[in-house]
C-alpha cells in the first residue's frame, strides 16, 4: 500500500521522524544529566511511549486519569499525572493505579490535598504529591515560593500522602523567572521539610533551554515527538522534524486560485496558536489554508507557481499536533513514503 | 443521578430543549411549505435524527460517507450526502448504501461526475446527483448559473446517474444573491433538461430567512438542534434555546479573579467563529474564558459579582456545538436538571 492508496482525510505518522525526535531529544537531556519524562497527551499511543522509555526516559506524564489507566494497563511503571484531582471517583481510580505502579499526582490548593488525603487514607505507601507552581504561565499553580512551601508542608502532614516535589508548566522563554521561583520554593521547603525530591519543568517550546533551569530534576514534554507548524514558527524545529501530517484530497477547484481539501476543523482542529492560517501544505510553498469548515479546508494557491488538480492528495502539517491525534481512532504509521499499518490511538478521547 | 454526580468534563444534551428546537423549526418550514432536511453532522445520533423525521423532516443530510453508512444501517431512507466523492472505495460504499436506501450525492466538477458514473455503471436505478453551487460562501460549488446548467447536462448524460437538482451552502444574510443564482440556474436547466427536481439551500444562520428564497424546494440545517454561542451572537437563538452544554469542574482558583476549569480545547474545541472567548459560562454573567489549554479553560471572573469555588461544577455553552459532540463517545441526555442516561454518539469520528 502506498500513501496514494490511503482514504482521506487520514492522520499520518512517520516513524523515522518520530524515532529521530525521540533520540535527539533524549540525548540532549542525557547530556544535561536531566531526567526526561515524555508527556503522552500528544500521541496517546503506548507503543510510542515504550520507545520513549527504551530511549532513556524516566517515566511518563499524563494529563487525565483515564489516560493514566490506559498506560498503567500497559505496564508503564512511573506515571506523573499533572492535574488536580477532586472527585472521589477519580481519586479512587488513581488509588487503583497506585496499587500496581508508581503514580505521582499534583495539587495547587488545600481542597485537592484534602480530597487526595481522604481517598488515599490507609494506604501502605503514601502517594507522592507535587506542588504545582504558577511560574508565569497564568494557568494552575500556587502564586509564590512561600505558598509552594506552605502547601508542601500541608501535603507532608496529610494522611496517606507524602510531599513529592514541585511541578510547573512554564510560559516559553521565561527560564530565569522559572528558575528563580522554583529555587526559592525549594530552599524554603528544604528548611521546613529537609527534602524536595522532584522539581519538574516542562514544555516543548522551552525544551532547548532546559539547561538554563539548573534547579530542575526532570523535564516533561509531549509535542516534540511529532512537532507541528507552531513549533516551526517558534524556531523550535524544522519542517523536516514534523512527523505528523494530515493527508487530504483536493475535492474541488472552484476557481483558478482556490482548492477545497477534505480536511476541516474535525481533522485539523481550529487551533491557531497565534498563527495565520490553518496548517502548512507540503510541496506548495506559498499556499495558505485561509479558512476551515468542519470537513473542508479552504486553500488559496494564488502565491504558488503551480496549482493542485482535483483528486490530488496533499499532506498538511497542522498548527498543533496534539488535538489532531485526539480526533482519530487510528493513525497510519509510515516510514518515509512506505506505509506500514494503521495503528490505534489507544487513549483517544480520554478526557475524564 | 443528578448533574452534580456526573464526572467532568462531560457533554450534556437537554432533550427538552432539543425537542422544542426540533418542533419550532419544523413548524416554521411546514408553514412555509418548504421541505426540511436536518443535517446530522451536528449530533451524529440516530435517535435524535429519528425525532427529526417524526416531526416531519423529509430526510437527512450527511457530510461524509461513513456518517451515511451509520444512518443507512439505522434504516434512514432518504439521505443527501452533500460532499464531492472521488475515490473508488468511497463511491463503492455509496453504491452499497444506494442499494438499500434513497441516496443522493452532489458534484461541482466533471472529475466527480466521471468518478460517480464509473462507480454507478450498470445500476438499475440511476443515482441522483445535485450540482453544488457557490452562491457566495467561497467554498465548493460551480461559479455561475451557466456552469451549473452545463454540469447538470453532463450529469444527465452520464451513465448510471441522473440530474437531481441544485444544492448550495450559502453565506449567511445573502438570501437575495442565493435566490438570484439558483433561480437563474434553474431556468437555464429547465430549458435544457425540462426539470430541476430539487433545489436545496441550507444553514442554521439563515434558517429564519428561508422564506426569502422562494426557489428552494428543501432546506438543510444541523446546528439548530443544539444551538450554540455563535448563534446567540448572531441573534439566531436565545441562551435558553441552547441544548448542549459542557459540564466542567473548577479545579483551581490560583488568584482572586482566575478560575481554571477542566474543559479545554479537547472538550470545547478552539472554534472562535469571530467571537472573543471560548464559551459562555452559565450563571456567571461577565465571566470570560480567555484561553484554552488542551485540558484547561482559563476563566476570568473579574467582572462577576461572585466567584466560583474549587469543586464547583459549571456549565458552558460552547462557541460551536458541532465539533464538540464529535469529540466524545457519548453525551449525557438530560431533561432540565434530571439526568436520563449517557447516550452513544454513533457517528463520532466518522471523518472518512
């Protein structure tokens, strides 16, 4: 089977590029002496996470309890779930995972600490809980090093829990600020508790600057395995580092410059990430996807030397790879132009 | 079970509102004497399509061959698939559907006509193919009434096919332009072929103006069954007409004004539709979802009289309902505040 034979739209993943991304990234962290924990929210495929572990990763990161369940069932034995859990049901599910694998959780408030403590009461091995710190991204996280220390003490005192360290999802290009926040928090905690086991930073955009945050003991990143148009735009990767493309067919050429492709927002998503246009069409420099309907890409070829024909198949690097793989039950694994096989996205739709 | 007991994030569908939307809309078309053909791409649930038919709809519209297969298997007997099909495999699937149900397709170019003719060669009952017209939306479609007539003649001459009429997906608020294009095309076709069986217009945004296009013989719309924030903003519905909400939990309150909810772009999608913000939070007028991560909504409550607490469950009307229901394997059916049951989204992910 060749790429031409694949029904469209389809999400293609080039394993040659995936493996190069895995090994180049892992080597970088090995050289820094920094633990690397890939985030599986990008690919949601245990087969790929296993390659990340075999390359030297210390464990995996998940975002949702249902993702962690999929990967725990596949015998991944070190999982950091980077999300505040509150509901008794979700926490019971976390406890079931923790009985068979090394699970760590996070908290940024006392309500979460209380809920986790209630859910883990009476366990033999206390649950490691890291304090999530808002080092500038403006999402979750305690707002100051002192608040991080206070919450660390609360975790250390809570039944069923132990203080596991600090965790942040930082804004890109703010390494000095991240290092300052986390190292201050660590020093306060060392005085209070004597230990701050893990300090976990992350994000593919800052991945090449991880060395500027010497306080980190580990680093989490997800998108680096596939890369995407937003990371090309940031200078974090090259077009040739993009492993995931959406294969689409030109279904209409209504005007000289316009082509309609059969990949819309239900294939590419509407993520813009500050970019103009909805993806990069390979082999047609200057082509722009100016709008998306649910099942149509509206592409403008006015700046291109040539125009595609009806029935032609085009590959698109999406703006953001992670939500694209979450839309499909399977991706198609390739090596270069050779099609290997469709492969299930085991944790697709694991939103709980 | 009450809404408070539902694990989040979850997509809730209030059947009381759904039924009101179905009946009010159908009554409007009945009064106009215009056939109504609901588009199932919004809900992808045969149970709801059956209610639409029982209320008086003449058939259903689908966007993809895999959607049509799901609904044909549920015995829907009049399906218009509003999408150019090119691949022999998809056309073979269409032929299999056409053997058991009344299927119509569309074309806006000769390549599609040739592919359909090849695939339907030798059938007893020729396939009805409508000419898709670009009446101003700038998506698919022939560019002039004369081009519509020329393609109609090609369809009428093609083996295995018969000319089924005209179809357009119009830009909102351009009813005069749509009427002018379609009536000119119809008149040209009547001279050439003697008949122009169906003239199909559509779109929820223009739904209340369908009467301004007297040439139409049927109207397609999908989103009206759920409605969403984009349709509130257009004045096409009220907040109380919105049947679909995303239930989410406040998982963090990092600052006085900021709340983080557990519904991100993998639940709400990033569709903006020209709006600011990523959804309407019920019961907190002035609250804004200022950003989405994949699993977090970043909400700003600075303009609100009160602030939600950690653990509180909030309902969000998404900007665009259709891609939201495509993200989940099941929605939760409600009647008002009473939870009925989870219900499978049978055609979720039917992107082929």
